[in-house]
C-alpha cells in the first residue's frame, strides 16, 4: 500500500513539474510564456543572447531610461516591448531555485537583484513596484529615478 502511495505521489509530482517546464517555449532571443500569453526577452537589459547564454553584464537603469530603450528593442526585434506589471514579473519567481530566484534554464544569467515593473504603488503613487530575484519578494518603495534591472516583454 505504501509503495503504491509513493508511486502515485511521484507520478503526480513529476507530471506537475513537467507542466511547469512546458509553460515556456524557447524561441532563441525570447521565450513564449504560455500561461501569461506574453513573450519575454531571455536576457536582461545590457545582455545579449548568443544562442547558448546571455553574455555581457546586466545593467541597472531608471524607468525613464527603460522607456527609451524599449523603443530600440522594438526596432531591432519588432513588436511593442514593455515593462512587465507586478503580477507578470512576479510570475517568474522560482522559490526553490538557488541563487537568483528564477528558472535559469529559461532565463540564464539573470542577476539576483531588483527588477522594475511598470506598476505604481497604489498606497504611495510616487513609488513603483519592483520584484527581487534574490529574495523572491516584491517591493513598492523605489522612485522612478532609481536604477534597477529590467526585463522586457511583449503581448502575444
């Protein structure tokens, strides 16, 4: 009876894990997020995809700088790229991941730090929300002039 329980548990667990890995389709420079129905850039701003990993250093930028850079990304890759909202960026958090709290197979070389969202803190509108890939938590206490990491996405 116990062995049947363990077998059933492993089958359910492995199937759940498989579903999680199937939430993304690798398209080279970007990945399709089937769950959120968006396309994420695989690398953070400042890095470039070289078919194996993200090369270069991720850079921290202000919200204003991010707005300027997203136009360049659109010109190079096509489409309307944007900053994610809090929920979208938070959906990438991987609590069990070591180091940066993000799936490194899907988003390699992501720095374990704070990333901008496009969303203002509704309690204190002069601040924007950020997601911390070191702790896996969100924070709503940064002014737009502060420099944080950025990962863009576009709607499918």
